[in-house]
């Protein structure tokens, strides 16, 4: 049985380019004449070709084939656009006094390194061709941007009781479960490495068996399922969410093996399955909750929480997108890469 994560409202994550082991070098602050190595300026601060290329090389490192010239230009433009947005917010953070502190950065580094030995962590950096100083600088920038967005956007969102009531009345049918549902989380380890996964990937069946057993041992010792999933799961669309598959209707298990069906239905909320075979490797389930069929009323705290999170995410996505546009309008941005691509296209058309 192939279980997919239940769809949720998309989250706008402007710091998404700051994933683990992806580095963006510091932005130069020189006011010298713009040279060929400068791809853009933001209020006079330069973004260099080296910065863009480093991010570009990282993005295509696991690509099965080299991108075409047009694809390469598109990727570089997207990277540069994100770098411009990030530089705008970094400058705003300076004005607001929101730059991430050494204590905040060091605490985050400790959290990120926790699942790895020092040797494993160093190897991950080496594979991405970045130094620890690069990684630390990147992390500081990511934390700083999060602080700005939390202060300027997220902290100002207010979801009222009337908002929740109105949403429920308009979507009441969505809270009427026609069959029992199971809220599941999963840790998946595959026998074939997935280029989308940045953690310690198993390279073959033997390594997959060893890795899933290590995961099971960590869970048995009391480690948090979501934290372990974020560090070790190899399912791209759920790993960053702690392995959360969302709510799975009982009918989804119809094509599963009788053993798997019985196991999932016998587990109690909070319990974790033993290691199970998967079509592409091995997996471990956690039952987060079970929901019987029937109408869920507005008085149910879980209904209220679900609605609150949905409305919060929607407003957060909208306001962050608008905030970026306003911030960019207020900044003086010159994109030399975009200008060069347009000029090149014009010359080719002659």
C-alpha cells in the first residue's frame, strides 16, 4: 500500500532556500564600481556571481543530467531573486535590531548536529562543498529572516472566535467523517538513494536495514518520533513535517496486506509499529490519533484547532507574499543578470 500525506494548505516559506547544508556566501558591502562579477545590487550592496554559482552548483549536484542553457539561466534567476529578497530582509533586520545573536545561532547548530556524529556532520558539509563558517553564516541569515517575518507578519495575525465559527459554518460538511480515519506519521528508509533527501541516505538494502534498525533503536530509547523522522526519513514530502501523513481514511487500507491492516487498526494513539516492509524499503508507523465516523461539532477543541491553523496558514502565506512585494518596492534593486539575459536574447533575434 502506498500512503500519501493528506493535502494541507501550502505554507509560504521564504527561508526555504536556507535548507541544511546549502550555503549562501556573505553579501559584499563595497561601493566600488560594479564589475562583471556583480549579478545584482540591493541598496548598493552587491550580490556576486560566486554566491549565485555556489548555490546553483549545490542545487544541481544530484541532478540526473546537466540542465540546458535555458534551464540553467532560469535556475540562476530564481536563485538570484531569492538572494535579493533575503538581502532586503537582512537590511531591514539591521534597522530593527533583529540580527540573530551568537547564542541563537549556536543553539540551532547544536540542535541540527544532534542526530549526527561529528564525523558524519563534517562529511555532510564536505559533500556539499561548504565550510563550517559558510554553514554558520547561512544559518545566522536564516534565523534573522525568520525573526523579521515573525515580527512584521506572523505576530500581527489574529484569528478570532468569529472567524473560526464562520469557517465552520461554511465548511461543516468537511467535518463530517463518513468513515473512520487514522492520523499517521511514517519514517521511511529506501534501498535506493533519493536525490531530494539531504540526510544520511541508505545506498542499498543492507544499509537500509542497518539504518531502519538504528531508527527503531532510537525510538525504543524514547526519542521523539517527529524529530527522528526529520533527521532520518527518506520520504521527501513528509520528512520535514516529522513524517506526518495526515489523516488516512480506513478505506485506504483496503488494498494493504491483512497483516498491515490489522496492525494499524490494533495500535493505540501514541503507539509505534515495529519495522515493516515497504515497496521501496522499510518503514515505521506511528498512530497519532484515531477518528471515528460522524459529525465533528464546533465545540470539539480539535475542530477549533484545525480551523485556527488553517486560517493562520492562509493569512500567513498571503501577508508574507505581500510583505515581500512591499519590501522589494521600497528597495533599490538592480538585477544585472536579468538585464544581461534580455540583452542576449535581443542580440540573437537580430
